C-alpha cells in the first residue's frame, strides 16, 4: 500500500446519496482476481445510460477527489468498489457518511474516506461546479481539507491514520513483527508443521 500523507487534486461532484457498491462496480465485472483493471468499469451503468453523467464530462476528466452524498458505498460488501475508484485515479472520497464496510475496505488499500458535514460537502460541490479547475488539498497529517478559501478539519482515528501515513496494509502490519515471528519459528517444536521459506 502506498503511504497517504497529503494530496492535492481536482474534485468531481457526484451529487447523489445512497450510492451502492452495485452501482460503483456492477456485478458482471467481478470476475477478475487482480485488484487492477476495474477503473474503466467504474459507475458503468450510469456512464453508459447518461451521456451527461458527471464523470463523463470533459471538465472533470483527471479529477482525483470524489465528492458525493451520504451513505456512500452502501449495499454489498464487495472490495472491488474501492479498487475500482482507486484504479480510476481517485485518491480520496469526501462524503457526509460512508457505509462501514466500504470505509474499512478503503482504508485497507490506501484510498482515503473523508467524512465532512453535509453543508461542507455541499460547499465543496459548489466550488467544483463553479470552477472544475479549483484544486482541493486533503492533508491527512493535519487532518484538514482546504480549497479556495474553504478549510475544515476532519476526524480520523489514530490507528487508521498511522496505517495510511506509513502505507501499512494488513500484511505490512504483520511484517513489522517479522523478527519476532522468525524467532518464534526457530524455537517451535520440530514436529509441528512449518511454512517453507525461500
């Protein structure tokens, strides 16, 4: 997992509440076993059926911060939803609230879910609609979001923040104890099963 400390990028306003994971990445694209290659199918049905869908508009191409409504990522618990957002180039998602499993899945891959008040998300959406070129800065070290005169802190628990700042996924957290694991393996009884080492 790549560390996340501070990101500056353009915003895209997806002004919808209760966006579920079936819309983020439809079921027919879940056959891949890799974590990559899902980006082109992000919001596939909405993009295909609505030529004016916000992610299809030229002025929002290349945006890396998604602004959206409450309860984002609800529905099924598919990990592919945050994978597709990250694969499409998004570094952070800002919303008034997130589905718990979706939020957890984001944190495990380094996609930052930022929760702000509805009025604050609305203000950011207005800024992005008024001028799509306006950059936003999401600073995890300072726990702030700022753009064009707007600045607001956000909450992030210390453990999740440390993992993101250091790029520690579940494997990375385990490997922090590699010396202790190796020492334990050396003193285990010989008759116990062992994992072959390279």
